């Protein structure tokens, strides 16, 4: 069975560890190389064991640590072509270019016994994607954050996964009444923004119907959400659909494990 641990989650940086057998990968590297290395040691592994990094998109909270990691450890980086082209930092682009594995939506990638199917996600970046990781025993992990809404492609990629990491970014009322400027509120609420607690929760019963046993709520806003609000919204939606807490495990990814 696979292991998944969100090391960092939220607007300040994102990085998730996935292991199956002897194969270990990361999804995103949105904090410093030093922080990632420290977090990996804290869970009993090391950056030298990471086979590849799968990038969701080019925003800084998903690629901040890539330049140093590429220079020091020469780890392959799977990234959408549009995201790679849109990277503003020339030094970052030059650092990862020798190790970049350009893969676009609807394509696949294999690292050892981990098979990744890449799907497009609606977000205000140049090439935002999510991943469905299938392991050699047939089990699956779905990963979709930074999504404005649950598109048909996202739904089709996540349904049937035993574990799903899904964005639960904000409480709509908290966002609307909060300090963000109007344009930023509209961006977050748009179909190319971020998924609200309510929208995330509404999809959870559909995941359960297709076999999902665990949902990890991720990418929570520091200013427009709280872990307990995100958790309660999803748990209540599951309970209203007749799904008991012992039937579907719902957890919240911490901002940082270190």
C-alpha cells in the first residue's frame, strides 16, 4: 500500500510526499530546499531517496525550492510545458531545464512502480494540472488543489481513488467579509480561483460512492479559513449523505509538519 504525507500545505508553500515500495516522489516543492530536506528527515527518509518531483503549476508556493534542489540533487522534475515556459526566474528555469520532463495534460509518466496520469485543472496559471497516481498493486491516489471548481476532467480523474487530496481553500462568507481587496476576492471566487469549503464538501459523497476511503483537505487559506471550519463542512456533508465517520476518514493537511 502507498504512503502519502502532506509536508507543507497552504498559500505559504506546498509539498507532498508519496511512497510506494522503494519508490518515493514529491508533489510540488513550494518551500525552501532546506525546509523540504528537514521535513523528509523528520518522517524517516531523505531527499536523496526522492526519484522525481511532480509540479502542479508555476506559482511560487509550488516551485520555490526547485532551483536549489535541481542544482544540488539533480532530481527529475515533471512539469507542464506552459508552466515551464511561464517561469519568470531565469536562474530557476536554467537550473531545472536539464532535469525537466515536459508532460502536458492527458499524458502519463512512470517512476518505478508509480504511474502518473496528468489532468488539466482550472486555475489562473499558465499550465495547472493535477495527478492520479496508480501503483503496481492497483491502488490509486488523487491529487487536485488550486482548482476553481470540480470540472468533469477532475471528477473523472479522482473518482475511484482510495485516497484523495482535495483543495478546501476558503469559507465563502469569511472571504467576502475579510480584508482582501475586491479584485482578489473575485479572483479566488472565480472558476479559475480556489475551491471553497462548500464546493469541496459537496463532492465528497461522490468520491465515497466510487470507493474513496480517505480525503485529505488541503491548501487551506491562512486568512479565509480555519482547519476546524474546513473539517466540519466536509464531515457534515458526509453525514448528511449517510456516510459515517468510520466509513470515510477526513483529515486536514497541516500548514507544516515541522
